[in-house]
């Protein structure tokens, strides 16, 4: 699925160079669940952005599904991202004026999916996260956990190859966090997803079959049980 070789990412801050990633080498297998743990500012989100084609490394290569994202034109990367990569965010990132169904449907519009098929996929995605009866609700009418479920449905409605989750439980209480992680684990197994989740929450780390730690831009594998979805 992914092969990262010597990935370095530098940012300029005034006269200073910030090294967000330092020579990261990483393989992520098809169907794997990888958690990346680390402190704020350690490089977790930068790594996720590069995996998602939202940013490019300063040096190194990022191969996704046999294609080097670093050498592709931006228009091609955008198409790959739209079709094959789903995203989840800590802040949910739902459009407040759209219903749950409309927020999920927005992920399909760039793919040119016909209206009838879009509606069927949206209904299926909301059902899969237990929100089939909340399709017409606005985000303001949903709890935090329900909003994140809409975010999961939006990420998965296009049936991506990989789901990238950036602190997806950071705005949730402990009980709701456990519900969301259990839901993600079930969907990972059922849909044979590749799941990459970044977090600082040790409760999530303990459930993952493979764990990497990132410190000051350097990544190391801490745990690898070899568990795959059955």
C-alpha cells in the first residue's frame, strides 16, 4: 500500500528551518491498522498529510499503491486522493448548513457519481455507522459522537482504499471515544481497510495491532503483532 523512503519535511519559520520529519522510512501493508503515537508537534499530523497527498516531502519518496506521489502532477494526486483516500479529523469538519446526508454526499460529488447512486451509497454509509435515522439532521442537532460518525460515513462512502484519521477522538469524552474506536475497528475488519490513525491517547494505542512512535520527526516501530482483519 505505502512505502516511504527517506521522507524529510522542512518548514521555514522566519529565518529558522523546522524539521517536521527526519528521514522517515515506513512500509504500510494493504489492510493494515497502524497507530502513530507522539506528542503534539512531533510530526504526526505532517506524516498524515504526506500520506494523504495533502503535502509533499522536502526530500524522499512516497509510493502509494505502486505510484510515487512525489513525482505525480498535483492534478493527478488530487484525483488519487478523491477516489482512494478517506480522511477523519478531530474537529469533525462538517458543513454546518448541510444535513448529515448532504455532508456525506459531498464526498461523492467530485467523483461524478450519479444522483441515484449517490443517495444509495449515502444511505448505506449512514446505516453502517448507526445513523440511518439521523440523515436529515444538521450537525448542530447531533452529539459530538454522532458528528464523528457522520465524519466516518463521509470518509468511507466512496469506498476508499485507505482511511487516515487525525486525532479522531480528541474532542470526545472517554465513553464516546471507546464507541468510535470500536466502530472504526469493526469497519476496518468488515471493509478490509488500510487504517492509519494518529493519536496521543494510550487507550487507543493499546488496541492497535501495529504501533509506531514519532519523536522530533523521527519514527520507530514500537509494536507489531502482525494482526490482519479476518
